[in-house]
C-alpha cells in the first residue's frame, strides 16, 4: 500500500510515512523537536587534542586509538571520568562531522619523481591482483622523493616498506637513488623488522629493477615481484603509506644534504617508527562485493600493527623482540612521543633552511 501511495503521489517514502502517521488535526505547524547536545565542548576538545597529537588520523583510526591514549591524559592531565566516558562513547561518524571544518586545510597533492627501469623485467614476475596472505613478511616497497620544486641535482629519497598482513611500516632516507644505496637501506629495514621478511613487491623504477636488488633477494630467499607499468593500483598499500607515513610528516620540501638524511633516519628508526606501529591503528580491507555497478568494501576493526603481530603469535610464545615492544608501549606516554617527533621535525626544518642558503659553488 505504501509503495502504491508513493507511486501515485510521487512523494519520498520517508515523507509519505510521516504523512500517514500524522494525527488528525495536526497541521504540522508545531516546532520540530531537536535532539539535545550529547557531547560537551570539553569532550570535543579532548578528541581534537588527541587527533592533533596523533597526526590527524581519520575517524575509524581515531576511535581505535583513544583507549590507548586516554590513560596518559588521565594520569598527567585534568580529565574527569564523565568527560572520558563521553570521549569513548562518541562514534566515528560524529567525529567526522565535528572535525570536518578543521580537515579541509590539511589536503595536499602528491608528486613523484622516480623513473621506470628497463633492465631485468623478464626476470622479475608481474603480480596482478591483490595479495592473499595470512602471515607477516609479504610487503610492498617504494621510493618517495624529497626534491622540492626542482628535481635537479642530488636529493634525499625515502625508501618506504609496508607489510600487507600487519600494516607494519618502515622507512629509511637515502641520498640519491643509487642501486647500492637502495639495497643497503632495504637490508637495514629487513634486520629491524620484528618478523621475517619473505617477499617484496615494487613498481618498475630502475632503483628496484636492477642486478643489485635481484641478487640480494636471491641471496636472502626473498620473493621479488613487480606491478604493471602505469598501474599504481597494483601497489595500492604502499601508495597509501607514502601519504600517511612520508608526505604528511616531511611534506614536499627539498632535502639534499647528508645531515638532513641522517636526521630523517633518526626519526625513521626511532620515535616515528614506534609511533606509527605501536600507537597508530590502521584498517585492513577484508572483502570487496560488487552488486551491479556498485562496489562495496568491508574493512576489519582498526588495530595497531603491533596488536596484529601479537594476535598472529596467539597461542604461541611471543618472540623477545615482540615482548620488548609491548613492554615499551605500556611504559611510554604517546603525547610525549608525539612532542618529541615535533621537536625533531622542527630541527629538521631549521637544518633545511640552513643548508638551503648554501651556495652551490663554494667559491661564490
């Protein structure tokens, strides 16, 4: 009956339901009853403070990291139990609505300056489609340039690696994109990972498609695959991490000195690594369902890479490296960690400005 009424009257279904439920004599002229304010201004200030300190994560990740961060606010900062209860009860969609006006100024574009390689393509198989992995160790790698507005001369690149099962991310800064430097940075990352590296997948840049990296992978038993040319979706995981773990932190400025590379590596191998992998939750795509022309993506609950690594070892003895990371997280204040990262980034900016004023010709 409702369908027939909507078809004849051409009313929207919800409006038709409201009309049919209206009582006799009710002209609809009364004041609309509005829902009261559920979350206080103090609760939203707490949410915004955590959001800024955590590096502006999106709502699903922000909702998941609040239980990790709020205990440190309870110890060191004034937050009442009622405000904490409101903060933990707020939904991800409500966070999106309340923080929408502050997000618009954070959007920027992404640029890249790596060139495609032409050697050894036949020796490196192409991976088409998504990885189907159920254990850590299968990763994607990429280079992100820090050339600023000009690609001339030598400058710093960030080698970025992300694990597909855990979302664990590691980075290293190298001066130039020489083949030996890329292999050395990858070897350093491999040794720092709290799990065994089993496979890498890259794009077709010459910094990856070369004899040095092929020989390194064979020597250490690593599966080496590459994506299709001009198909960034083949490396979607690392492309997303290039934004969250590199561009949002170091921006688009030019870094072209050994001092800048050393300062970036101090962050990559220390505080930034711990912040992103121990305190920053991420989501994983569980499945994609296509109904006609509509594609629906379903994601799992946001969790930190360390929590996923602990779950992977569930029922077994945790390795010493994992136990040490868990113990370190329990005794570390994430707000102090975030403040330390900001101080080091400010120092890197001062170093960039200082080296940027140096003349290219020392005789001038």
